[in-house]
């Protein structure tokens, strides 16, 4: 976890959604039993389940900050007799902008049904008995999770701290002194954007399917046809465009003490310090699919009469599709343009005349220090593992838990 993120309180949190979808739990029993000779008995059972979760966030954040702190610009000129002194305080500018946008979280159960018990038993001779069981989570039905984030974040910061630019000129008699305070500029920018978290299933939903053809009469025709189709699709997409334009200046100096007569001439400036910290964390996808939907299938044909025709057909077609995509490249990705200056000096002490006993003119400037730290982290795709410890933390605005009927009503199904 980047240290800056821990320090910031978000000034903007938008478009966060936590959605939990609970699939139905059911037990299915299909039985054809005790029917007379030459009877024709059919059961057709079709279960189509669709779970569709679409989460989309689009954030456009523009921060334009112009911060200035100035002290100085004083004039003490053309004075006669006595000391002349200019002393200014500190000039400090501090800018902090934290942007946290776009987080999707979805937890979805994915098994179509639970226990299924199919029994064809005790039917008379020459009977025709058929059970057709179709449980679909395929191209027409299935579990779909689509999460999309788009973030466009622009921070334009112009921060200045200035102290100095004082004049003490053409004074006669006494000492002339100019003393300025420190100039300090601090700019801290944090952008955390675009995280998708999807958990499909919890690995504990295994079901049992029992298919039995038992004790049917001679010349009977008995069939069980089981078709299990499953499609799970997880699509996660992030697109981040972050542009930080920082112009940070700290200046102290630019003082003039010229053409003074008599006494000492002294110019002393404080320190100039500029600190810029930029922390970008964008585009994180995490997905885990652990449905545990593989059925325990028991098929049994036993004790049927002579010349009976008995068939059990079971087809299992599980499909899994996971697509994770991040974009944060080129001019449309992470772009940091930083101009940081710390200046002290540019003082003049010229053409001054003092007594022989007086001291020499002196100029003493403070330190100039400029520090720039840029941290970019992002474009992380994780599938089938624990969430990484260095993932960003998002605060969710919504927490919804829907029953199956509520979800169907929400989706208009």
C-alpha cells in the first residue's frame, strides 16, 4: 500500500457499488412409477437460470488549484537618521488533493439447482417411459458479471510561496537591515481509481444427481436424458486517464539595499523549500470463480424385465470465460508534468557607504531545497488467488443483498 494513500482523506468518492446476489436453493424429484402396461409416460423438465450483473462507473474529476502565499514587497527608502529595518514573516503554501473514484464489487452464487432425483420404476410391460431433464446455464442463460470503470482525473496546481523583494535604499544614518522569513510550498496529490472485485461462487455448492431405472416390466422402453450446460462469464475493464500538472515555486530573496550611507548593511533571507508528492494507483482487477457446481452423478439401471430397452444419457458442458483488461498508456494514461523550483538569493547590496568603524555589507541567504516524489502503480490482474495485500482500499457507498425474486424483478425477468 502506498504510504500517501494511508495519509489522505478522500475529498471525492463516487460510483461505488457492492452487490451480492443469492441464487435459489432447490431440490428436484422426478418420478415415473407404477404405471400400467403399454402406457406412455413422459416428463420434460427444463431449468434455465440467468444471473446478470452489470456495474459501470464513469468519473470525470477536474481540480484547478491556484494557491499563493506572499510576504514582503516592503519599501523603506530615503530615511535620514536612525536604523532602518525590514523583517518579514514566513510564507507557506500547502495543497492536498485526494481523489478516490470507481469501485465495483460483486459476489454471485452460480449453481443452477441443488439435489436432483430421477426415478423410473415399477412400470408395466411394453410401457414407454421418458424423463428429459435439461438444466441450462449456457449461451442463453448463465452467470454474467461485467464490471467497467472509466476515470478521467485532471489536477492542475499552481502553488507559490514568496517572501522578500523588499527595498531599503537611499537611507542616511544608522544601520540598514532586511531579514525575510522562510518560503515553503508543499503539494500532495493522490489519485486512486478503478478497482473491480468479483467473487463467483464459494466452492461449497456441490449437488447430487441420482438417475435410476429400476424394476420395469418386459419389453419396456425406459430413457433418462440429462443435459447440464454451464457458462460463467466475467469481464472486467478499466480505463484510466490521469494528468497531473504541478507548478510549485518557493522563493525568498530579491531584496535591494543600495545607496545607503552610514552604518552597517545586512540582508539575510530564510530558506526556500519545495516538496511535491504525486501518488497514482489505478486499474486493478481481481476475480475468483469457485462454483463447486460439479454434480455427484449416480446412474443406475437394475432389475428390469427381459427385452427391456433402458438408456441413461448424461451430458456435462461447463464453460468459463474470464476477460480482464486495463488501459493506462500514452497520453491518455498516467501523465505527470511537474515543475518544482526553490530559489533563494537575487539580493543586491550595492553602492553603500559606511563609517570606517562600521562593518562590511553582508548578504546571507538560506538554503534552497526541492524534492519531487512520483509513484505510479497499477494495471494489475489477479484471477483465482487471494486479493493482494497492496491493493487499494475503497469505501463503498452502497451495500445491497438481493433475493432471487428481487433480482429477477430488478432485471425485468
